[in-house]
C-alpha cells in the first residue's frame, strides 16, 4: 500500500517554478521552434499564401521535391559504440576557404518577397555563423549591398546566363570586383518549370493588390506594412539594365546555353567556379574532366523538371565515378542536420540549404535565419556524437544505408551525352 500524506507547502513551492514570460513575440516564437518543420509552420502562419506557396512549392505535381525529402528520411545510420566524441568539429575546407559548418546558404530569387530583410538577413547570419552565403542573379539585394552587409564573410554569386549575354558578363565582373570568391553557374533552367501553385494563386512579381490578396492579408498586416513601406521589390543587381521584372525574369531563362558559354564565363571569372544543376553521372565526369572546381548535384529544389533524379540518391554513384577527392556538393530536400551528416558520409564535400533558410527568414527575419542555422548545427553535432565521430573527416559510407522505396523496373540504359569540344 502507498502511504499518503498531505502535500507539504515547501515541496509545492519547489514545484511551482514559473518561467518568466517572454514579451518579445519573435523571440518567443523562435525559441519554440525546435525543427525546420516548426519554422515552416510559423512561416506559413505569418506569410501571405501567394508568397509562402512561391517559396514552399515546386513544379507540377511536386514529386521531385517530395522524393528528395523522402530520400533523406529513408536512411539508416550505423553508429559505433564506445567511441568518445564529447567535442565535435563541424568545420570543413571548401573551395579554398573554411566553413564552420558543412553547409552554406543556397541562392534564392525574390528573397525580399518572403520577408523584407531578404538577402541582408541571410548574408549577415551566414557571416556571423562562419558559413558561405550565395546571392542569386535574381536577388532583391544588389551584389554590392550584400558585400557591404557581409564584408568579412564568404560571399558566392549564382549566375544565370541570360539571353543578352552582356548582362551576365557584367554581373560576373561586378561580383569579382566586389570580392566574391566563388561563381555558381546554374545550368538547369533552359526554360522555367511549371509552378502550378503560383498559377492557381494568380501570383505575380511584384505582388498585386487584388480582392484575394487583401482578404488573405487581413490576418497578416505586418507583412503588407513591411512590403509597402520598404524599397520597391526588384532584381537589385539588374536595375540598371532596364526592363520590367517580368521581362528580366524571361531573359534569365535561355534554352541555348551550352558548353561554349561555360568556356566564356570561365575566362571572365578569376575565382572558383562550380556548376549547379548536374543530374547524371556522365555530365559529372565531363565537367570534372574539364577542370571546374566543383559540381552541385541538384534538381533546383524540385522547381524545374518534375520527376527529376534525386540528388541524394545520385551522390554515391557520382563519387564512385569521378573520385572521392572531387568537390561534389548536394542540395534539394535538406530539412535536418542528419540529412547533411548523411550526405557528408556518402562523399559530399558540402551541402546547401534553400527552403530551410527561407522558412527561418519568413518566421523571424534575421533572427529566424540565425535560428535555422542553430537548429541545423545542433542536429549535426548530436548526430555526429551519436555516430561516434568527432570530425566530419571520420564519416564514411559505412555509417549510412540508403533505404530505397523506388526501384527501377529495369536497369537504365547507359547515358551517352552528346560529344562536346574540350576548351
């Protein structure tokens, strides 16, 4: 029998330790976010539907995005026991410089649409964390202003080769003069993907005030106040080139880009150059043979070709074929620090986050981006400790098994890409 007694007042007082209320609403929201999915929930609540769906959505049936995320969930880790890893080193050497974490911020267009601090929040947060920040050709903060916001950090520039080639060449020159150390040449956008959420929402750049947007804005007045009382939303690095936002967007997609463009861009760029949007082994081998500094396995976050290859599944094949010393990076679908650890174990030298960063931005501006980085940092450190590795160099393919849901009905035919002239 349990002996019962009346509660003792001192013991009750020990239990009644109330937490001091947090009056800063943003801080309170962000402290309650324990995962990137939590930040996404906050972002959805605070951002108008059209802007949120532009960020969150992908092409057509959004299969490429959902499969990429599922691929990271479908892994099994194999930890070692009795291997102390009290302190872990999460830093990596990438493209001639150090990064405090094995990920950087990917290029995203229209970033001030999501939250008015935009690229400035991303660049300053990246600089404070000691990781690279990548500015998009279609960014809403200029090349020079991002450099001013992050003067001592690593700034990378993502390039679309536009129909008017001189526009792209001018951007390359400006980025080099501003001290950007890496050029990210994107090759998977010959035409725009079909973003059906945007079409259904009647989404436009810049957003237009309609009955639907006004109704949707009623519970989110802060977003519209920010939007209407801050500088015009535009492609900041392209403002001097003329043309409307829509015209510049169409000009950024060109189905005629080729290896000849790569040769020209390489001749103009003095720093490191990486190719973003690689989606098969043959192209990976060709690019490494041509001497580029790295490749990024990516399907553009599922925003271009739906049913595209899953970058994380492609990673081990590419590493085997091009060599473990080649600089292979990966993006698309990363929502957890464990996803990053698994990628590094399978041979990636670095990873990039896009939506995860934007969810934090929409949830709380610069402080939200800081929270994104902190969540991923904590998950990376904890995963490494549970695996029994003290540094990223200790990660090996044996630490990860990719569990596969989608199995080809027959072995795919070898991919034979068209012959190209060597530079």
